[in-house]
C-alpha cells in the first residue's frame, strides 16, 4: 500500500500553493513517506517465512543484514523515484534524494533502537539513537527555519525589508544576480546581461492601509545604474501590461529613497486594478546591459 501511494504521488499534481511554506511542506513529505516505506520493508523482511513454507529461522533476515538490506531498499527507492520524475518534467532533485535517504536511515535506526530479536551491545543502540535524533533534526530544520522567516517578516511590517537579519535572504531571490547581506544592507551584483533581477517574494500582502512604498537604494558603481521596478499581485498573468512597471536612473555613487504612491501601483495594470491586499512580488532588475552592475538595497517599507 505504501509503495502504491509513493507511485501515485509521482503522477499526481498536489494542490500545494507556490509559496515558501508550500514548497517547504511539499519537501517535508519525502522523509516521513520513505520512513514508512523502509519501516514496512523492515517488518516484512524480518520474517522471511512470509515467502517460504515451514519454519525458516535459519533463512530469516536479522541483525546487520536486515538493517543493510532495508536501508538500501529505502534509499534506492528514493533515488529511483527521482529518476522516474525526470521524463515527466517533475521537480526531481538531489535534495529530494537526500530527504528520502534521511527517512530510510531514520527508520532503520529507530528499528535498531527497539529491536529485541537481535542481540546488540549497548553502544549499538546508543549509535542508533544518535542517528535517529540527527535524522529528525535534519527533517525539522527547514520547517523551523520557515517558521522563523515568516515570524520575522510579519513582525517588522510595514517594513518590508531592512536586512538586519539573514532570515530576509529567504525572501530575496536572485535571477541572474548574486546577493548577500553586508553591514545590514543587501549588496546585489547583477551577473547576467539579459534583465537580471532580484525578486522579493511573498511580502506581507495587504497594503491597503498605506499610501507610499519607499525603496532606499544606492549605486556604488562608477557608472550610472538603470533600475527597473516591477510589482505584481497574485492575479498577475505574467505579461508586461498586467503589473506595475517603472524605471529609475541612479547616478554613479548615488543613494536615493524612491517613493512610489500606492495608488499608482494599484493602477499599474492596463486592463484592471491591482489587488492591493494580494501583493505577491517586488522585483528590482537591471534595465540595460551597460552601466553599473551593482546595487545596494538599504530598506523597503510602506508609509
């Protein structure tokens, strides 16, 4: 039944929203699924008589062979499912293979910890406990980080970003650009020549109580910087005309607080009004391939 469930998940499109929380929860499903699958193999393999007639104590999987075979089956199954997803254009990744392997190892280590059919020394069970705790910690780490990132984002609103915490890197995604926090501001290097951008995904979405968006930016380069700004809501259809678009020119060495009225942003799409309680993305991109390649973002806030 577990194998049938795992196979079905390869072909199903789960109704998970394309958010940071959605991606984290989706990825978090790998570990418990392969934990259960591996545990199922352990319970079946420990009594090989299910496949032979009569007493088969001598043919029973036990001890190290049982643990090794179950671990290899679990981890191999995880690798195989990712390989199968490639031709189906699913999001196969080595991270998923790793999560599957963590689930398999966690199952084996917990089984070893409570296995009374096999004579084990104390240090064997102690080692199994350490491995199990490590696997659980690896599993919980991205979930805890996700929770901290959302709490940080929500607690500082109407400040959208001030870069006093590295948690804000969860929301700043470079597209043809490298970014890092240095001295409480975000330093961005635009590497690609074809409209590289820095997207701030999932800001607190409801902006209706405010009048102005302020973006404090600077150009540390010796050449001008053509800064493009685009903002869209969750209804955005991925077309240029269905979002707010504007360009700003920053002189060499200039720092400027860009102020944009939220009513202008609301009227940005040509055929409708933007939903100001469903803002989903703010992108700062390099408008021209010539000029400075660096940008410093000091803060973004609503007033």
